[in-house]
C-alpha cells in the first residue's frame, strides 16, 4: 500500500516519511484517531516505505520486489494481529489472516463490525487472545527475510485480553533487532497504561471535507452529493462511503419522516375536519406500514435513529447558523419550511418519544402499538410552541 493511495492525511504521511529518512524509527508506535480516517492504511504504507529498496522522499517506489510483496500484503516480514473469535476455524490470527488481507485489499477502509461480518461472528465480540502473544513472540524471533525490518501491525490492540497485553510488555520495551510494532487504535484509553508508556503516539486527525468529497467523486458519487455527505460524515471517509452506499435507504427514511411530520401537523394544527380525517387515516396506514414484519426491526430502529437526527437538525435551523447544520440537499429542502415547528417547546419531548420507540423496538415490543402511539405523540407535540 502506497501513501499516495491513502485519502488525505498529508501531514501524517510527511511525518512518517521524515522519521525514516532521518533514521528516527521508533520501535513501537501507536496510530490513534477516529474511525474511518486511514490509520490502518497509514500503518501498512509506513511498513512498506520502511522496507522499500528505492524509496523517494514522499513514498515507496511501488515496483521493487519488496513493494510488490507488500502490495499483496504477503511479505514474509509483515505480520498482523487483530480481534478474532475462537472456534472451529482456530484460535490465532493466522487462521483468519487470509480474510483480513482480502478485506483490507478489497475494501480498504473498514471497521470492526465489517470485520466481524467477514468472519461470520456478528453476534459475538472478538478478542486478541493469550495464545496470540506466543505467536507474536515466535514470529518476531525468526530471522528476517532480507535486511529490512520485521513489522508487527496490531489492529484494535485495546481488544487484547489482559494476559496477552501483559505478555507483550517486555517485547514492546525490548523488541528483537530491526523490529517495529505498529499499534492501530480508536480507543487508546482502553489500553494498559504500561503499554501506552512504551509506545510513541501518532495522532491521525479527522479528514478534511474536501478530501472525502474528492474520494467519493472518484467512487462515482456526483459532486453535490459528495460535498453533502463529506460534511455530514464528520471527518470519516468510512462513514461517508457507507452513507453513499445507503442513499436509497436514506431517501426512504426521509420520505417516511416527511409523511409522519406532515400528517401529524395537519391533524394537530389544521382546522379543516376533512383534512384532519384524511391525515389521521394516512397516519394509521403509516404506522401499519412501518410495523410490517417485512420492514424488519433493524430498519425500524435505523429509521427512528434517522428521525432523531433530523429533529435535531431542524431545531438547529432556528438559530440561523448554516455551518452547524449537516443535511443533504433533499433534507434541507423539507426543512426550509418545517424547521419552525421544532422549537424549544417540543424538541426534547419529540426526541424522547423517538428514542423511547427505538428502545421498545429493540426490546421486541409490539411494533403496531409502538408506531401508532408515536403518531399520536407527534400530533400532540408538533403543535407546541416555544
């Protein structure tokens, strides 16, 4: 993996390259930062740069034998450790490393949930087990393939169990010659303080909106949508890419949200009795459609989470500070007329009712009753004024 293939993070790339050029290569580094900003990709690119036979000031050459092996993540001196779930497949990372390499090569940016789905353990929590520490020690005690560095990349080190973490302490403090540890973490506060004291931390910041938007355009997203998604993603390319893939689903959530709020407003505020009756009938149908078993509880929860976010965004519109709003063009178009109805008098109660409905769906409550009650609550709350 080359630095130029990684989205943004130019200052971190320069920092890593400069450390190699000046011979200041820490034996243990911790790359830490938010999800979806390229930490793991930077670790792999740094390992390749470290061992490249013809590196330039800003990147590996990409063509030497070492680079070719690194591009396939199959160099014999490149090792990975990551959370797994023990079972029939095995109990150490080498039993899963083929899947890990494939996910990294094909997806590039992924999170722990993506990894669990890949290995088919979505309902379980992974861990880096005690036995992995022995595997790491065994791998790093072997003679290196060439004259380069042996690199051990530990992804999600906060998921090491206590025994494994303690066994690695001495190895982190006094690693074998020409050995580099690269720990990649989103939650360094969960690591042992004794591990934190043995590593040099490299902060990987949130991505610039423009870098995310440019990457989305390269992925085939139109420029306006890319700009909107980049802003909403809050510095995470992974989040932006996920939203881009789910745009059709998000559009359905928006349609459902608009239908709920418009008809609740008509019943609660408009005086025309026929319009009230028609809207009440539509709300009844809306609640039945939303509670249909074909919709599924996951989509029901996702809609309720989406609705809570839209309520907050509409409330913020009242303050006339566009830089604080994070909405797509279609969401803004509806909010242009709707936002005054979300105010200090009802915003907390509306969010509370949506959150309560989400909890009840999570607890396998009766969806028909939950969504119809939600409709009735919205009718009452939407007419409250500041």
